[in-house]
């Protein structure tokens, strides 16, 4: 599973994703929408049919999420998606 957090301070030369210098209000709005989207995806049969072997949270600056947002995201992933017992969970950090 890949979860994209698109708030970069600097755009890498190879990347075409959105960048917006860690605006707290945009991050809050994005996170609210992300939670809704993850719950929607978790309700789909294909996401429940086989355990995920890895969860990657990246795409920019996931570490710009607040501690509460990171906790919420982790709980949401663990509660709503089937994970393999040895599932790797990775958070990209700059």
C-alpha cells in the first residue's frame, strides 16, 4: 500500500507531484480527505482479499504531519486493512 503525502519544500528534478511548503491548513484539509479515502478503499472487497506485505507512506514530507495525524493514520491502517504479520511499515523522512 502506498500513501502519498504531497507537501514538499523543494521539488526533486524527477518529480511531478504537488509541492506547497508545508501549509498547515492545506495539510489538515488533505489529511481529512485522506482519512475518508482510506476508509472508502478499506471497504472495497479487493483491499480485504489478501494481506498487505508493506505500507509505504511517502511522496514528500510525511513527517510534516502532526503527531496526532500520524497516530490516527497508523491506527486507521491497522484497524481497517489486513496486514501480514511481518508487514513492513515505512515512513519517508527528509
